[in-house]
C-alpha cells in the first residue's frame, strides 16, 4: 500500500488512480462536483479501516 497525500484533491486522486472512484463512491464522497476538496477535509467521520 502506498501513502496518499491527504492534501491532494479528490479529483486529482481519481485522475491518477481511477479505481479510487469506486472507493470514494462506496464512502459517499463526491469526487466530481466536490472534487476540489482535499482528502483531509472529506474524511471526518469515515472509518479508516474500511
């Protein structure tokens, strides 16, 4: 597993690793319309063990 920079935007992460889209969708994270949000700002309340 590689480390992911929490300051990267959701859109940039999906652009680099398209399979992140399924993960974000399963967690209810919008990487399209809210794609300018960083991973750090979207993970509040998300279980990191998921």
